[in-house]
C-alpha cells in the first residue's frame, strides 16, 4: 500500500482525494457521482452509526424504514421543500425495459411501460413520511412520534467529491411529530446538542452551534440549527443540522390531531440528520501528510501488533507473546489485530497502518523477547517508546484516552486561532484570502447583503452562533446598524 501522498500545503483537495482512495476508505464507482465505500471506510461509518443510534434510542427514538420512491404529487405537496430540492431530483418515469428491435443485444425503455405517476428517488423523506403519519395520528394520545431512519438518499450533484458531495450518500434522518410548538422546538435543540456532543467527544472535532440564516435554512423549515466545523485548509464544513418544521408539513399533508380539550389542531414537526459527509470531516480535521489520523473511538483497529523476525522459530516465540497481548487487550474492549502475514515485510506493514491511521502500533522482535519489552508507536505524534510487557495493557488504555483528548485539543486550538473578528469589508476580504477560517463580523440581517457578500467573496454565513452576545455595531458591507456578529467562511 503505497503512500506517495500529495502534501496538504501543495494541494489540499488533491491530498484529500488521494488519501480517501489510498487508505481504502472509498473509491469512485461506475455510476457517475456515486461511490463505493470500502470495508475499512464502512467500518468507521458503522462505529459512527452505532454511537449515534445509541444516543437516539436513549432519548426515546425508534428506527423505522420508509420507501425510496416518493410519488411526485406527494413530493410537490410542501411547496418550499419541493422547490428547494427540485434541481437535484432523479425521477423514475418507466418500469420496464425491452429488447431493441434493431439490435437484440441492447435494451431500451419500453414506451408502453410508462408510470401513471412519476416517482422521485428520495432526496429527503419528509413527504413520504408525513403522508404516512396522517394515518398514524388522530389524537394527542398518538403523540409524540419519535422516529429515525437509516437510509440512502439521492441528490443529483454535478460536482462530486468522495464523502463530501456524492449523488447518492448514506445518512440518518429523524422525523418527529409533536403536540405543541414548545415540544418541537425542544426536540430540535436536543438533537442539535446530541450531534454536537457526538462530533466533539466521539469524533474529537470541535464545533460551533448556531442557527442558519433564512436563506440557508432547510427547504420547508421555520428554523434550522446547525453545528459547524473548521477543516485544516480553513474552510468550514456543516457537520449536522436539526430543523424546526413548524406545522408546514402537517398542513401540506393535512395531519391533524384532537387535543385533550377536544379541539382539532395541526401537528408540530422536526427533522434532523447527519450523513457520510462526517467521514470527510474526520479525514480533513485530523489527518496529515503521512495519511489518516483516527481518533481511537472511531478506529476499526485501535492497536496493531507487527512481529519482526527471521525464521519460523522466532515467529513462533513472538506469536506466543502477541497472542497473549491480543487476548488481554480484547478483554478490555480494545480492538486489536496481530498482523503475522508473511507476504509483507515489517516496513511495508508499518507504512500501511500509518496510512490507515491506526492509533497505536506494537512491534515485537527477538531483542524485545529477551528484554521483556515491546516497542509502542503513536500515530498522532509519530513518537515511540519501549514498554515492559507487563505494563502494555495499562499503557495502551491510557494512551488511547490521551490520543482521543489530544486530537480534540489540537483541532480546537487550530479552530480558535482561525476565528478572526473584523469590522470592515476590506479587512474581511484580506483575512478571507490570507488566513481563512471563520470570520466574525456584523451583518445587517438582510438577504440582499448576505447574497452580495457571497457573490463578491464566495463566503457564506455559516451560522448565527448561539453563544454570541449582542453588541452594537455596523454591517461590514452596508454600514447599517447591527446587533450581533455572525460567522462567515468559505465552505464545502
């Protein structure tokens, strides 16, 4: 497994693409804009999935599954949602192929097999789910509905990049129904906080929680909360969103309930989701010019043991020690691999596991057997130390916790150093080009100004941070009065 990675400082985009492929995370498929997630990459996604699923279920949510296809009439029911996703939709118009009468080796669409109603391949599932909820909800006793779906969606992207933007991707989408506005808003906040906790503490990626501007909201939402992360190249990445949908979808699909007082009212709704885009965030937050750097929580292999030997006798002796360590580490819940393949030299194995971001590597050779030690190498710092065999388990446990914490601290330091306050448009443009990162600036609250800044600089308002305090100021572009700073950045 050859490294030969482009350096981040030379071409960050090229480095990212090469690393995703060479580290065996994913590759482009025969379907334009779609990817194959390889076993090593999927193992990381499964860890994300398992932890999020646990958090969802702890907060009372249940998993369900809804159809991939959405009848066009249902998709059109909520106008803002339909308009927002219209340009990205894949549409099924026919249900059968037939042999080409002019060339029997080819298949063509059977013109007699046209669907009575065209089907949208889901870009998101609000329409089909709220049509379903209409049959589930009659009374306040049927509420709340707290449902999550693990699924794939299709958004016909023209410019794609592995994990970050593909025509088909994996995600989870929560869709909840509530009796009151207050309950729905509390749910929206709760799920945004769950995402923030997961990304911060499980993925070791610092995030800023905030609210989207009206133009950046999810189509069909009354309000969108988000978590925004900063990548090593100074660009922002939206890591998760949670939407307060108000009664928009309930009204579009006529979903009403009878209250305790016997009155009819429309249901209040939320939706929220994260996707395999988090894989891209993981790569771009922690990795370096040598390959992936994985937080121990997400590493499919947390510890790899590599034997260094000559001849079968030495391998047998080393294997006895290695297998004992494997058993002991696994009793502690640590994932470990003993790589005793005889088809690769130790140096090639070292390079592979460095590229794939395995947090800790243990090397055992004949001299280690004599001394009763092993060589322990950290992926994040590329440092090595010799550890007595009887101290390995305790040391590994301690180092895995330390690495997890250290990666978060390093990413947080970078993020904090790349939040810059500016008060003029000239400073705004200068920081954007020379330093990048988040730019904290006053905005007059108008979509016109927001769009003009985007046109001139390609920077967008990533969020209105929840923790930002009101202060008197002037919009950096229009000069009009402003009460709060927002975060701008160029983004993925």
